[in-house]
C-alpha cells in the first residue's frame, strides 16, 4: 500500500497534510538526502499547542508518529513509510538569562540561530561543529563539542526539557521534576515524546585559539601518531580533530583543500577570561610546534579569535546532501594502524579521529543516560551515498576492528543497520521502563534507536544502541 493510499484510507488527519501539498513538502525537508522521507502525512508545528494537536490526531488515527527537525539524521531509526511526521519548529525567541547563565531554546532552532543570541553576553553554549544542526536533537544524542574536554558533553549542560507526551500532557522535566524522564531523554535513544524546548547552561568564554593546519596527505601517517601521543596528556582546555579530507574543487573551499586530499588538524583552546589567553596560545603552540617541525603545513590559520568563529572552523557542509557514514568510539591506534587506516579511507570525503578525554570521559557530576564517553577517540567517516562508499566504510571498520570499544556516540549514527550501543543492559532496562511509563501504547516507538544485539555481539558486547 502506497503512502497516498494510506492517507486516503485515514480521512481525518488534520493538521497533517498529504503528499504533494506545500505543507507536506516543507515538513519533510531533510539535510540527509540518501533516505526517503515519505510519511503518510506531515505537518510543521509552530507552537506547543500545534504539537499537542498533532499528537492527539496521531493517537486517534492509530498511525505511528515520527519526529524530525533539520533531518541531519533522517533514516537513523528506519523508514518513515506508514507513519505520520511531525516537524517541530516552535516560534518564539531564544531567551537568554545572563544572570543565571542559561538559555531557553525552542525546538527546531539550529546552533547557527542560537549563538548570535548568547555570544553578546560573553557566554556561549556547548555547540557542535556544524551551525546547521538542530539544538534539541544534538543535546538528546549527547553532544560532542570543541568545548567538551573542558566542560563535558552538551547533554550534561541541559537544565530542563519541556516535552509533550503521548497522552497530550506537557511536562517540564528536570533534576527536580520528573527526574527519571529527564535522565532518560538525555541519551536514551528517543521514543519518549516531543521535546518542544530545552533550557541549557551557558559558559563564559572570552576567546578561543582556533583554526586549521593543513598538510599534504603524504605526511599523514607520520603526523598522526605524534598527534595521538600529544593527546594523551593534553590539558582539558583544548579539543582537536584530525581528519583526512578529500574534497571536490569547489570555489567556496580554501585553496589548500579544494580538489585535493589533505590531512587537517582543527579544534580550539578555550580562554575563559582575557587573562587565560596567553596560556591558551602556549597550549596551541605545544601541539603545533612538533607537527610543524616534522612536516611544514601548506596552510596554518591557528590564531586567537572570538568564540563565534568556532562554529565554522570545521567546514561542515551547509547544504543538504546524500551521504553515508560510519562511526565508533575507539581505543588508541598503534603506529602501524595509521597507514592502513588512511589507505582504507581513500575515496571518502572525510575520515575523522576526534580527541575525547577530559570532562568528556570524567564529568564533574552524573547526568543522563549518556553523560560520558570513556574512549580516547571518536571515529567518523563519511562519503557520498553509494556502493563505493559502503565498501570503503567497511574497509575502515575492518582496520579499526581491534580498537573498537563496542560503543558509539549516538549523535553520529545515521542509519539503523549501524551498531548503536551506547550503554549497558542494566541501563537499557531502566530506559525501557521509563519509555513504557510515558508511552505505553508505543505511539513514538518508531523513533526509538534500534536494538543492535547481533552487531554488538560481533564487537564483544550485547544490547541496545
């Protein structure tokens, strides 16, 4: 039965609109173009009342309800066919309170929209490397920021989440109100309700030392072990990413990257106050000097900058694309691993090893389901959707097999057949208990990250992603 046939067989789906309508097209817009976004009907919610109405319609219709905002992870939890799709783009301002160092962010806002509201106050959020990523989805998946080694995962900075449940109730979950739900929402894998607002803690940042250093890929296998050796004892004020990029010759790209394969080191050192800036510059120099001595960069832009520059240093593509990726939390690599890894990644757009540790591994206090990553490195590889990319991703995973921890950072997973385990079986049972309590009928079950028992066992573990 086609999507259009299902829509006709359930006549009263307002406020959801059918395929072919402008409203449907707007609500099904997604950043990830490799997955079909073909629900029975779709709607964009501009208010909490709109969300409550949509939830009531879905409950009455008997159709599953799926939720998506920017669509960066469209397809992560499986096909949308046979479901209703709700896109929460809640109207209203980002409300910043400089006194309490918090911001209330309506669902649907991206980091690119939020940062201009908080930066004028001398504060910033623990945002990701892409300004087009939705704030709520990023937070619910943990949130790995270039501020993370200093302040921890972004999910730990969430103070409250306002959520519409399957029965239409609107709750504000926090450490004091509905604490089990608050715990489960932050990393539990979805399927609890529709988050319509997040209140987040902000942090004071005077400046960052940031930029990118670019080398010819021929130097990658010599430079990477030196970077990893430095990372073992690096201070928490610095977070870095080491990538091999193979980018097309686009005019918007820096000449050092356009149309060539290169090794790129980017990241940031946090200077909380003006007095911290000289130490931040020394920290960056401690990282870069030995690498520069080993091989001269073809470009090096590391320098002090305003915090707003950090959202753009990683050069994440702003436009929708059809892509495939793979990700894992991995242990340290041996020197012999690096050459094989870079060879396996030939033809991929990006192979990234992101530095973890610091407060990402050891937060000052416990948070939600996913509040830390114990592994030293996060691996993320991506290329254009297709069979060639799939084989290259498999080759990268094969090289890394001895280093896999059996865990993933959920915010980086983009399809349901990837291993998605991020917590143990005891935690899984507790999460399922919370989910059953708030959604006993399984209205949101399609948005639950899939159980990956078989894939997890292949990596020495078992359970849900």
